[in-house]
C-alpha cells in the first residue's frame, strides 16, 4: 500500500469552534493584531506552535497515574533518567520546567559578559538568555540557507569555515560553548547532517570548547538524516539519535516537542563540576533535583514520550504529513522554505508579499490575514521576533504532534491558497507598543495605510 495513514486512532476529542469573519476582525483588532494575545477558543486551527501542544498517548496517560509525587527521590525521576541516559548517554540529567529554564541555568553558569556563543541559528529564547547573561549570540548558518528556494537536504547545517573564523577572531577562551540546534527551528525547521555535527564537534574539540545540542527536535532530525544522508539509510532512528548525542558534551531539551509532553525540559551534561553549579541554581528557582519544577506525572509522560517518538511509523507519518502541507501550498504558487522540514512549513512572506517592505513586517501581516480569513493561527519568524538579527521574513505553520488529521490540513491549504490569490490587497504593519525583549509575545500592531 502506498497510502500513509495517521498511525493512531482517536479516543478522546476536543470540539473546534467556528467564528465568523466579522467576529475575527474584531477579535484580532482587540488583540492588538498580535496572535499570541488571542484566546485559544477563538482559533479554529492552531498552528502557533508544536510546543506543548501534542496529543498524549494512552501509554503516557497510563504512566501519569503512577507518577510519584515525592519531593525528594521520586521514582518517576529515576525512570525518566534511565530513559534519557539510554538514549542520550549524558552523566547528569537535570529536569527543568521547560527548555528555556535549562537555557537560563546553562548560560548563567557557562557565560561571562562579553563572551560569544555560536549556533547554527539560535532560537529566540536561546538568544535572549545568552544576551541576558551579557554574552553575544552569533548565528552561523551555511550561506546556501540564505536562498529559501534552494533544494538542499541539510539547510540547517552550521558554516564550519565561519566557525573557524569566529574562533580565530575572538580567541577560544571567549567562546564558552558551541551550540547546534536540531532541527534548526529559526532557520526554517531544516535538519542538520551528521557530517556537519561531526565537523563542528571536531573544530570545538580542537579548540577545547564544549559542544552542546539544543535537542528539542532531535527525533525529527534523526529521521531526516536517515532519509537524506546516504551513510545512515536504513538505520533505526534511535541509533542515529544516539550517535548525534554521543558527539555532544551536553544538551538543553524542551520535552514539549519531541517527547510529546505538555510541559517539561532538561539540561544534560557530562561535566561534574558544571552539573554541581547547575544543580545549585536549579534548587534556587526550579526545585529539588529530582523534580526540577515538574510534577512526578510530567516526568512519567516524558519518559514514555521519548520512547514513542522514535517509532519509525510515527516519524515517517510526521515528516510525510509536514511535506504534504508544504507541497500543496508550494504547488499552488506560495513560496515556502524548501524543502519542507520536520515540525513546520515556513512561508517566505517577503517573497510572497514583495510590495510590503521588511520594515513593515510582511510575516506579521500575513499571519493576521490568515487568521481573519480562516481562523488559522500561525506565527511570524522574522523582524518582529528577531529585529535586526532576522535573516528572513517567515510565517511559520507549526504542526502539533498527533493532533490534526489530513482534512484539517486540507482546510489550511485551501485557506492559504485563497489568501495568496488576494495577496496584493494585504497591507504592511507597524508596531504601536513593545516590551524591552522578546517583543513578539506582547507587542501591539496596527495597519499602515
Ligand atoms: N530551543 C528551540 C529550538 C525551540 O524551538 C524552543 C521553543 C526552545 C529552545 C525553548 O523551549 O519553549 O520549552 O522553553 N520553541 C517553541 C516554538 C516555543 O514555538 O518553536 P521551551
């Protein structure tokens, strides 16, 4: 059989609520044209994020019932730690309430003011936490990634020559760690090749710099390595993931992505001295080291999720369903970041709306228009999110794991093609009010006439 089906059936459903165009016009205006400020009940299809929005399995819900809520020494922690160590191999596993808590602890311990942290592309919270520690976050994507239309298998890779140049310029002692984000979320959800991970590891080791993964979507990255890197064809995704983790000295991880959990994260390291400092900070703000801001039942959900996510049937369906959305809108003439990656499809909003200057936020304008037209929530990843550091003006359609069926996606395709047909009428936007950092979460906008 050629048809690929959702590898699950539905046991519990959540009703969706339709709104009218007039209602949505008023709702989005009241939200200051910021989709983060909409109430979720007013959204029909929510593609804001794939983070914390997964549908959990019966296995996860069952495991939650045995969550051990002891303050210290919870059995749930040790179950999770076992699963993490089998997969990732790190000596220390420090649970946190989500990925950014792991980032804050890592960078407060490792970074000094004036230092520099390179990454293939930093995610917004990663960049903000580095800057909050007084250090500088530098993106080093490969030059070919600048062309959203280029069909390359591993557009998430880091520019290794640029990394060498940065180290020569700054001096290795000013670079506390090198990070790689798998998959490269802000760079279009593109995967990183094993060959590139190995090359970056080699450069970092040669200069005595620790190498960390931002491992949020490690399983999707592992699957894409298996599909696109000839040496790994036919390898089980678990073995590819193990090999990726074996290259690193540690990682940050948001369990809200590739662990199908609604909350949770962790910080892992092989360095005993760092782990001791990190654990002290953890106790200060997150909690005791065997729960780290999570309930025992959350640790159980993560432990089970980390096993489920490496199921080849799931990963095949996941990557095929993302590509389905990407292919259908691209064939209808919508410029997307090619090829479609793991967790999301990214529309190149600057290319789709060439009449809107980058300073007038084409990605935000498109996000607002898609909501007004069809009740679909997406997110701008461009100048609103990253200011001057933005390389592209993208609109991300992130697909929650195991949540929407193919007919939901067909609805999204139809809506995007209709918005595209009337794209000349979409106007640019300006910011009316913004906070000092991570402005995309709370800024207000208005149309420019
Ligand atoms: N790193 C990457 C690559 C991410 O995509 C995220 C979150 C984080 C770190 C932080 O993790 O949310 O658990 O604190 N990304 C979400 C998104 C929010 O929508 O892409 P967190």
